C-alpha cells in the first residue's frame, strides 16, 4: 500500500498531471483530446499519462478505433482516505490542546485579582 501511495503522490506532484486528473474527473478522453489545450506534444502528454497509469491513477481502454483514458476513482479514494486519516489525527491533537489551554485559562487567577 505504501508503494502505491508513494507512486500516486509522486505522480500528482506535477501540475500538468494534476490538471490531467482534473480533466479526466469530468469524463474519459483520448490522448489527443487531453493534449489539445497544452503547448506540448502528444508524446509528452503520453509520458505524463504513463506516469499516472504506473501509479494506478488512470487506465487506457479501447473503444472502437480509439483508446480512452479513464480516471480510476478507487485510486483517488485511497489517497483521500490516507489524507483524511491523518487530518483526523491532527484535528484530535488540536482539540486536546484546546481543551488543555481552556482548562489552564480557567485555573489561572484573574489578572489584578490576587488569590
């Protein structure tokens, strides 16, 4: 699982690949369709897609004479689950800290009022 996460996060470290993922979230597309808005060759886009595919984030499947690139939602869900797990742990830690600070504030004597 760690290797999959490492590969996925590494693949998503590039802004072009993140943009490709965002575009594929809307729907499947061919490499040519994905390459159209970029000022780079189809081969360059194919290399980006190969990195995403190696990370398990996209797959290519034939449809008639075309090969469609498909975003794998389960792979994104694994990333989201990982992030949410650690975000939850951080939130718990901050909540405990807030509780400690609140109890210290309640226990401290008021300023100007000696106890």
